[in-house]
């Protein structure tokens, strides 16, 4: 980033007030919808007490943490600009990258689960148990704290007035590692899993087992397709950042602050719309109305009860 961009970032805080307020609004929507999903899944027994919805709640927790971390970064950027410690900035950058990793890898965990159910459930039924998926979730959170460690063990992240605590573009190797580890790896892995499941279903069409397992296979493919859609929505929030990396136009930098939480909010709404089990429960909750008995019928019933 050149010096002119830095100067603009320092002097034009009014732009930050606008974009950070918008981003915070979308973040609150994301947290609210995520909390709603978790509460509904927890209370709807046993219909939503499934492994799929367990992993969905794990993604909701990841999204909530991501939004909270963004709020904290905005507070330091706008309201606490006098805190110029490089160490504190590195910790903020570490948690920022950890929260991004939490969201992207939560989708990978869901895809791996679909792979267990669709491909390996016949030979290894223990892979489809809750205990195995608890271990998957544990591994997910361990990966989250390991991947962004270079943000702490190097000095690439340092305080820059008027800018968020990310790795500067001049540290090409560190930037490439972050992009590959946080984004490229889970995205490619999910698409590979999608292809594996799709090819298995194509091959199964010629086998007799397709008669018995056809509905289950189609459901696995549908769920995995939804995972890909939700991940693509989430990843779309990084497009302005990519454009800023190419052009160094400050408008894209400001837009990226908004689009990150905006796409998370859209993804949470799409989570409800795409899930065939969760959608009717939420719909019934939002549009539930008390049945009002007509006055004439009420009087008639009261008279009949008195007879």
C-alpha cells in the first residue's frame, strides 16, 4: 500500500464511520439469525437434533465469533486510535484471521460429514456417529488457532494509522499463505468432495443398491450443494478485497469492510431458506397466529355447555 492510501485512511475517518456502521448493522443481523437458528435447533426435538444441524450450529457459532471480532476491530480503529502497540495489533490480526478460518473450515467439516454418510457409511458406520462428529468439531477449532499463528510469530503485522490489522500486501509470502490456508484449501477440498459424491451417485445408478439408497444419495447431494452455495455466498464478501489488492483503490477497501458482514448475513438467511427441515419450523414460528373463534360459535358452545 502506498503512502497516499495511508494518508487518505488517516484523514478521512468519516468514511470509516459510514462503512463500519453498515458493517456493524449487518453483523448484528448475522448474530441474531445465528442465535435464532441455534435456539430453534436446540428446542426442536427430535426433528432437528441431527448431526447435520449440529454442524450447522457450529457454523453459526463461527459466524458469530467472526462478527464479534470485526466489531472489536472497528472499535479500535475508530474509537481507540491512540492504542498504537504493534503487539496488540498482531493479536487483533491473529483473531481476525482465526475468525475467518473458523467460518470457511466449518463448511469443510459439513462437507466431510456428507462424505462419511454418502460414501463410507456402509463400510464404516461408526463414521456417522455423534462421537466422531464431536471429534471433527474439536479438530476444526484446533485448526482455527493453528493456521493464523504466523500473524503472531512474525512481525509482518504492525500498527498502521487508519488501517485494520491485516498483513500488508508487501509481505507477499505471508499474504499468499493466508489466502491459501484460509480460503483456497477449504474451497478446493469442498469441491473435490462434491465431485466424489456426485461420481459415486452416477455409478450407483447402474447398481441394484440405487433402488434402496437413491433417496438417501440424492439428499446427500442436495445438502452438499447447499453447503457449496452458502460457502460461495460467504466467499463473495472477499471480492472487493481482491479488487483492492489488484488496483489499490481505497473504495474497494472500504467496500470490503461492508461486504464481509453483509455476505455473512445473507448466508445465514439462505441457511434457513435452503434447509428443508429448518425452514418450516422458522416459518411456523414467524407466522404463528392464535386461532380466533367466531363470536356466534362461541355463544352457541356456551349455551350448549349450559344445557
